C-alpha cells in the first residue's frame, strides 16, 4: 500500500514527470493516489490529462467527467473533454462541449480556443472552418499568449482560400512566439507558409534538441529532408531532356556531342553532391544519412536514382558517339522509368513505420499517406513543368529548323512526356483510393457553407477529373510527336 501524499505534492511530482516526457510514471502516480482524494477535481483532471497523453481515451473521458461531476463549469476540464472527444472521433459531441465552455466562460481565451479546435477538426463544411477562424481570432483578441490560436487561425484561413490572412496570422504569431513548434508545423501546411518563416530545418532541429519527444517536429523534419532529396532525384530526367534539345545542334559532330553528354553528367553530379551537402548542413549532423539507412525503401530509392544517372549518361554517350543511334535514343527516353521508381520509393521511405506493417495499417493511416502523396504531387508541379516546357521548346525549335532532327530530340520529348504521364496516372489512382477524401473534393467542400456540401462534392470531383485529364493531354501529344521523330529520325514535312 502506497503512502498517502498531499495533493499539492502530487501535482508537483506529476508536473515534473510530464515535463520530462515520463507519461506512464505521471499516470501511475495519480492512479496510486486518486483513491485517497476522490473529492479533488484537480487530481481527476490531471489523471485525465495524463491518460490522454498515453492515448487511453476512454479512461481519460471517464476521469475528466469525474472532475466535472465535482465542478461542472471547470474550464480546463471542459476543454480537455472536448479535445478527448475530438481524438475519439466524436466531433459533434466535442463541438457541443466546447460551445458549453465558451457560453459559461465568454471572457476566457482558452474557451474560445476549444471552440476553434473542435470546429476545425470536425470541418464537415465551410461553416465549421469559418467558425474555427473566428473563434481563433476571438482567442487572440482576448490574449495573444495562445500560440495554438495563431496556428489554427492560419490553417483555417488557408482552407478558406484567404492566403494573405493565413500568412499574416503566421507572421504575427511568430512575432509573439519565436521558434514555436506549433507555428512552424502550421507553416509547413499552409500554402507558401515557408515564405513567412524561412528555412524551418534549423528551427525544427532546435525544437527537437529541446524536446526529443516532440513527434510532430520529428515528422516535420523528416518531411523536409525527404522533400529536399525528392527534388534532386529529378536531375537525371532534366539532364536527358537537355541533351535531347542540345542534340539538334551538336550531333553532326560526335566528339562535341560526347563532350556535351559528359558535361551534362558532370553538371548533374556536381549539383547533386553540392545540394546534398547543403541539405546536410541544414539538418542535424548525420541526420540525413541515418534516415536513409534506417529505411529500406529510401535506400532503394537512392540506388534507383544512381541507376537513373548511369542510365541517362550511358544513353546520351551512346547517342553522341553513334551520331544519333535510334536504339540509344530510345534508351534515353526510357530514363523516365528509374526516375519514376526512385520518386515512388522515396515517397514510401518517408513513412518507414507505416510501410513496415502496410498490410495491417488502419484505413486512416493509409488515407493520410495517400493524401500526402496527392499534396506532394501538386507541390512539385513546378519542377515537372521545368522539364516539360524545355521539351515543348525543343520540339518547336526543331520544327523551325531546315535540317533533319535527330532521334535524340524526339527521345528528349518522349522523356519529358513520360514522367508527366506517370504522374497523371498515379494521381488518378490516388484520387480513386481517396474517394470523398480527395483533396480536390475536400478543398471545394471547405470553401462552401453548410447545406451546400453535395454540390461542392460534385464540383470538386469534376475539378479533380478535369485537372488530371488536363495534365495528361499535352504530355500525350508531345509523346506521340516525339515518338514519331524518334522512329522517323526527322521532323515530317
């Protein structure tokens, strides 16, 4: 039988355990003492808070309701109950409890913050998001001490398409709470949020150094590392396209063409290694290599990226020395295959825990991954256009030329188009997997008030289909034109 401790001492010890990340010990302490202090609402509240941290939501709800039985208008308990109900996916009950808290404590910023959080995480329609934004603004007006209010407000404004307001909230929040982990995470979600905060890597590294148990900052930092790598894996693809364009001018001379091929290889290699070094300097020492080595899929992605570089370099050199061999040009066009493989594997490697047990992963985890992939494809569209536009320009220049167009020029166009077509096909697959959770559909619903969800969903589905077809049509035309050049070895009259 444990000694009976004074409630004040229990609270001090509980707080120390929680701050050290020792959640199990914190809960064990309260559990061992609560039987001696059944009429102390604070201890019931702290027990509920500790259980929530451990993910034991049913027990947490029971404990916080015990606190509310003793003090029905206890604001921290009402806010915690709303939070627990949100995590238990009982959003309507969460909203009801939060509104009760705001009605009983209209001058308390934490009550309005509970309303903002409950509505934001329910977000069944645009009205929820509008209420979340207004409640977040109410919280900030009452007290700027709540960094979560700035983060929720920025995310809500972003979902409503009010980008400048979202950026203003991030900027103001960071001025009041420099290096806030919550606001840094929000900046990674809000469209173009990084323009407000700058490079988040050093800030997230500092947050993790201060609190190694901060899982959200750890996930954010991993995402930044993999995003930096992902951009570099496009280099072999861009290298092949550039060689295809330049081949129109240099292929009559195999030595100059070979020099161009080798020069592009050296340039791609130099850019890759310098960029990796720069990325490593932004991250904690040894972090990038450890993340790659700890994920079999990420390691495979890097091997496929190396294979893509060898592939494109060997194909370009083959074409150059042979004076435009069509088989070499076809091999050049197929560089898209290892590039696509490396991108796909790296995307999976970002989530080692999920893919270690993919067959057993719950639906929510899968949907979160698919949603992330859609967002990633949309965020990298500028890089993809950076390859496709030179391909179009190369075909246009070739069409204006009076001389025969080498097969390599057609191969470059095919290479530009193939990666786009792969992106379009995979995007369609992800949209089908997500169904109603498709970001196109969700985005449209969240910009419409309650009562208009059905029309918003139809419009969002239509927009998703149109976008996917639109990004496939131009590359498909370019592919057929490029393939015709590759086969005929000349532009048609």
